[in-house]
């Protein structure tokens, strides 16, 4: 049986149908991880760009009017 490490606490978790929280070891660890995403402690890397350089952006929340 394949095992993985819980991303939150590092405990070994069986990777099968009987592990309802996989890859987490428990609902608690799953919710801790979710809270880190909501709190923006975790985020996906993105390339920073200037909003003014974005085509069609006028800085007012709408498209440029010509």
C-alpha cells in the first residue's frame, strides 16, 4: 500500500479509498491547510505585472474608452 506524508503535520497516510482526508491525515490537518490558503500564508507564484500595462485596463475597473 502506498503511503504519503500529511502536508500539514508530516504523519504517514495510506493513499487508498479508506483514507477520506488524503493527502491529509485528518479533517483537522485539512482545515489547517485550508486556513493557510485563506489567510494568504500560502499562494501560487505569479508573475508580477503592472496593471497599467495590461491591455484594456484603465485603472478604474473598466476598459479604456476612446
